C-alpha cells in the first residue's frame, strides 16, 4: 500500500534551484528541511543565536501547520551551530519551544553555513500520533 506524499513549499528561491521542499509528509511522518533564520533572502537577527533560533522555530511551526501537524508532534530536532560556545542561547530558545515536549535533540558544531550571517540551521522530524 502506497502512502501519499505531500510536499510543502515555503516559496524560497533555493527550493527549485536545489530541488527540495521546506517539508515533506508521508503518512504520519513529517520531515522539515534544514531551516535558517532568513525572510525574503535577508538573515534575521544577525549575530544573535537566540533570535535566529526563535525565527527558525516560527518557520518550522508554519511548515508543520501546513502539513497538518504542530510543534507538539515533534519527536526530533537536529541543530547545526557555527559557534558551540553559544550553546546556551540555542538551549534557551529550544527549551521555550520544546521544554514540555522534550523531543530527542542533537546539537552539532559546523564550520559555517551558506551565508556567514547565518549562525544556526535546524531540522525537525514530527510524527502525528493516531494516524
């Protein structure tokens, strides 16, 4: 039995260029692509890990809603950060959004992202229970 695939686009120009979607839902599983704090091609909260995380979680929440889910359905987060010494700023934002949900989480330091002003990129996996 084949399950329907739903692609959720954010409209970002990179989606067509790279060949990806903001999120993909197959059955009750939703994968949200690596998301950065950009709006209309402009990096939000430059120099502010906490501010970028909040902007990212807002974008993730929108993608999940478009896929028929919510933040409560998140079971895993993967965060890539360019400066691990800023982990507490990330942790504060993550706890505000997920402190009561407590998904499995990874925090990985990386050399850099496509734009030097981007400090954080976050991926999310959600499973909609009862489907």
